[in-house]
């Protein structure tokens, strides 16, 4: 048996770690910075980079000599993205997610100018609700809608957001935790993005609570939202088991571009 054993080629693993470093940062970097990040001799890193440059996976910039991802890396990434089906990938685990949390689970996508339910998995204790497949949830006062408010494609979301702000401004007390103004909604979005999920308590359907989290694409935008629906307000606590399970599930199904 070779020195690499059954766990792959160590030299290839090391080379790919260099490539992954370029993926994980925002912009070009130097040979010395890469070598320092991986605690490798610069000469060794240079050999890896030279091979990647030859394959088109990495390019070296002119005068600066910095390294960045090359055209072949772009093509590889685009090919992978075209084969990623966010909805079907997320749907596969919904029965297990419902069983693990004990809650009804729904999956929604942005369609028909709203957060539209396309998958539904009833929990062990079914909730009494008229919601079902095809239901479009409001952007500002449903947990599912708020996920798209915070993480949805801005150009698609903005018209629906502004329309709902105008409508809710005419209804006294329609929103319990935010004013129906652009500034207040922008502050809500900032809080949601920092928190990583959205919750509501009986605002859309009295007696029901919901917690929702995004499934993010490579641009950090929501391709889908997974929502847990139940009746116990304790579930909405940031440290509840249900919130932890939901956010971990959505993170696993996401392909968000890593920050540098």
C-alpha cells in the first residue's frame, strides 16, 4: 500500500488546499501570503501554482505577480452551479427534518411576486392551518417572507417590499415589531441577516409560530426558505433545538460563497 493509504494523495490534497485558499478569499494574493497561510515553503507553493496556471485554474497578474482564480475555475464553477438543484436537494431531507424537530416543515421559493410554498411535510402533531402548496406568504409579516426580504434578490424583492410597506402603512398595528417605513424595514433586514433566521409569533395566522432560514446560493442570495411551523413560542428562542437543527440543515444545503 502506498504512503497515501486509502485517504487520497497527500500531495494532491496539499495542492488543492492552495486552490481552495484562492477560492475562499476576495481577490488576488501573493505567493508569500499563500505560503504563510498554509505553513509551506514558498518554492513548494510555487510549483502547485505553476501547475494550476498551466491548467487555467489560476492566473497570475502582470506587474504585481499576484495569483487569482483563472478562466478554467470559472467554467468549473458555472458547470457545478448549473447542476445544483436547490429545491430538490433541500426537499430530500424534509421528512427527517420534520421528524427531528416534531414540527410541520414547508419549503418556499420566490415566485408570483411572493414567497410561494412548493413543498409541505406535516409534523407528528399537525397544525390547523389553511396553508398548503401554492400559498403565497406575505413578505413583511411571515417568517418565510422575511427570509426573502433579508436574503432574496434585491431587484425582485424591492417592488413587493415597497408595495407591502404602502399597504401596511394604512393599517394601524399591522406590524408588531417594525414600522411600515423603508428605514425601519432596512433595520429589520440588518437584524435578520445578523441573526441568520426569521421568526414570527401569530402575526400571519393567529395561534401559530414559525421560524424560517434561507438556503443560499453562491451570491449569498436565498434560492429557497425552509420554515418550521408549530404552536409553542419557546421554539422561537435563538438557542432552541429547533432553531439549531433548522439553521444547520439550511447551511448544509446552501452553497454560499465563503467570505475571505
